[in-house]
C-alpha cells in the first residue's frame, strides 16, 4: 500500500475555491478506486498550504486510477474548474510507504 500526499500551494484569497475543489475530489477519488484519507485546507498557521491524502495499492494501480479519474465526468469538471479559477499555485505529489507499526485502532 502506498500513500499519496499532494501538497498544494493555494492562493490564500481563494480558500473557498480550494474547499469546493476538495469536496469534489471527495466524491470522485473513491469512485475511481483510491482510498481517500482526506483533503485538508489551511486553518491556522500557513494560509497557503493545503493537502490531499489517499492510499493506493501500487504505482501500477495508480496509473489505472489516474486514467479512470481523467475519464470521470466530475474529475474532468474539477480539473477544468482549477484551471479556470487559478487558485492552485503549485502542486507536488509524494508517494510514501508506511514503515512503522500502526497504532492500535488505526487502519
């Protein structure tokens, strides 16, 4: 299992647009085959950093998932929304692998 962490730099005056974007992914990501942990918008501290985090079985499954997401009507709409509204200033993806034991009660 891999965890994808997407680090966004967002326009701090457009946090509401990012929240709408995140809520749309909250529907599309699970439907397209990834286990969404969540999207996180700035609350206190930095007003420009936001994160999206989900699990995927492997890099091969990630490629298939990305194809499904690109073909998904809400996925297409959300990509277009972000390009039109320009609230995302930067987006970086990192794939992490859990290497420590899980705490009891956490999956």
